[in-house]
């Protein structure tokens, strides 16, 4: 019994030991699980803190980037505004004079290089073809006969190779001579073109110093073309030269008000994470635009006066126009917003790097729009179209006229001057244009009493013995429109057809004076009785 009891005791103890070990292992496992959970929780928290810190860092970097962007955009508009404020001062150190010698070219060609043609063809030598002589023993065994045969064949080959070489050398010499001649022709052609170009430059220089309008205009157009402005500036202009007063007239198309930046800066708002535009005050925009116009006018005049040609250009007249659309009609308009002129000696006294452009224009008595931003127009000092015409000296067409003069037998120049004198008696100031540059215009007339608006009339004088073609009437209408003249007047010794009359009636800017009316007007205003003897009887109209 004691042994059995001891057995059960051992089993119970073993069971309890295992239970204790299992319980201990369970507690260890729970502890490990709790530890792992704790570490996981700590890792999650640490990750969340790291993510939050990274988000905060990224947000901060984003804020800084947007703030930097706002600062950069602000710096850009400030630099742009400063560039506009310095349009005049920034150009004062830039030379504008274009020396005529700098326009000339040189004959710059590479010396003749024959290349492979310069190498003579190497002619063959007999030693390279001659067969080897037989020895004493081989000669006794028939080698001499074989040698003589081989030598004969070799000599024939040598002669053929020598002939081929001499032919190749002859071909090379011919090709070399042709290449030399070709190079000489190219040099001669280039020399001719350079000589022609330099002769044209010399003529341009001579014409320029002689005050030939076309040469002076061409030169100063190139002077203005090399002036560097911001990219969006149009840099479109026309130049006319009036030799009698030695006056340069410039019609310049100014930039519109859109060149002024509407923002004065940018600000980053952190709470909204947006960049706000800080608008430039309207007053500042208008003042800056007026300053741009004033600086551009003075700068253009300075560029012209900086050319050492006092004997050619004594004064400059600048008129600035803006291409826009009329808000009321939608039509394209080109209002003049500034017009200023100055004599060279007056302009040379200006200290351009110290003055205020607007104040300087007042000093020069410029005509400037009170509201250039709104394109309020002013009347230019000189109408450019008038300055562009080439007028000739008038003659007295009445002097020496026979009684009952036949107008068809008058020369064209005398007839044009007769028409001029007629319109002068009718109360107009009339100028006859040069025939080489008349653009279909024989004369330009202005009413003497109209000193404010200067209404312009374009006159064509047709000394015809047949019907004036309808194309001529339509061409006059086109010139009137192109020159923006008030009206066109066609004066003819003959007549116009029904188509032309209908066209003129529909176009209220055309007047036609036919032969019969012309005779009446000459009798009324110049008190002369003229004839128009047509070679063929005109049709009844």
C-alpha cells in the first residue's frame, strides 16, 4: 500500500510540476505578448509622430516654396517696372551712329587649295617592270630565250603603264587649271559684288550728306532699328525727311498700356495657402504709362541727334501713335497721343541723365495727351503724310499762254501747275509732287482757312483726250483711303464713263471735274479762255 501511495504521490507531483511549468510558460507568453504589444504601440506612435513631423516639415517647405514664388514674382514685376522707368537712362551709353565705312565689305576668300590635284602623278620606272636576268647555268639551259620573251612582255606593260600615267598627269593638269580658273572666277565675282556693294554704300553716304530724302530716311530707319526695347514693344515706325528745313519727321507706333504690369507685387497667404496679387494703383499705372511714352519720345530723338550730321538734320519731330480699337465702333484707330519737336542746338543742351522726361517735354512745349492711357488724341505737329510727299518747285503756267490755249497741247508738268494755280485761286494751298515719287498723286491741297483740322485733298490731273478709265477713278479712291485724306479730286481734260460717275457718287470722298467744267472754272477764277481740241469727237453724254 505504501508503494502504491507513493506512486500516486509521484504522479500528482509530476502533474503539479507540469501545471506550474505550463502556468509559468503562459505567464511568460503573456508577458512577451504584452511586451510585443507595447513595443508595437510605441512603434506606431513613433511612426505617427514621425509622419506628423514629416507632414509638418513638408507643409513648412511648401509654405516656404510658395512664399519664395510670391517673392520671385514680386521681384519680377518690380524689375519690369524699373526697366520701364529707366527706358531713357539705360540707353544713353549705347552708341547710335552707324559709320558708313562699317557698312562696307571686304573681299575675304580662302587662298586656292589644289588638294590632291596639287600632287603630280607618279610615272612608272623600267626597273619596276624589268624581269630578273638568268644566271650562267640557267642561261645555258634555255633561260636566255625565256628572259628575252619575258623582257618583251614586261617592256610592253611598262610602255602601257607609262602612257596611262602620262594621260593621268595630263588630266590632273587640266583639272588643276580648271579648278584654278573656277577659283579665280569666284574671287572675281565676289570682288565685283563687294565693289558694287561698297559703291552703293559710297553713294548712300554721298546722298546722305547731300540731303537726298531717300538716303536720309534709309539711314535713320537703320539707326532706329538697332535700338533695343522690351520684347513686347512694337518698334514700328516711319521716317520722312524734309530737306528744305533739314527736318526729320518720325511717326512711331507706341506700345499700348498693356505693357504696364497691373500687379505691383504678390503676397503668400499661409492660412489659405494661396498667392494673392497686389494690384498696382490705377493712378500709378497711368503715370508709368505716360512716363514710358515720354521717355520713348526723348530716347528716339536722342538716337537721331546723336548721329553727327548737323549739316543734314537740324531738327526732329516725333509723333507717337497707338494702334487700338475704338470702343464705340470697334474699328481700328491710330490716335496720336504725343507730338514733340526740337532743334538740334536746343536738344544738345539737355542733360538727359538728370532730367525728368515729363518735365522735359513740357520744356520742349510738346503736345501730349492729358489722358494717354485712355488714348485721348492730340493733333500732331506735322501730319506725317504731308511730310512724306515729295514736292517740286512751282512754275507759272499762265506765263506765255497763247490766246485760246489748247490744253491737250500743254506738257504734263505745265498742265499740273495750271491746275495748281486754279485751286490756289479757289482758296487752297497746293503743292505739286515729284513725278518719281507721286504714288498716283499729282498734288496735295489744303484749305487756307482751315488752320485747325488741315483737311487734306489729293488731286490727280489727267491730260487725256479719251475717256478716263474706271480703274483710275478707283485707284484714286484707294489712295485717298490709304493716305486717310479728306477727299480726292480728279481733274481731267476729257470725261469719265457712267461706271466711274456711279462709283464716285457712292463714294462721298471723290469729286470729278471734267473738261467742260474745267474750262468754266479756268475762265471764272483765272480769267483765261482755253480750248480742248479732241482728235476724235467725244461721244454725246
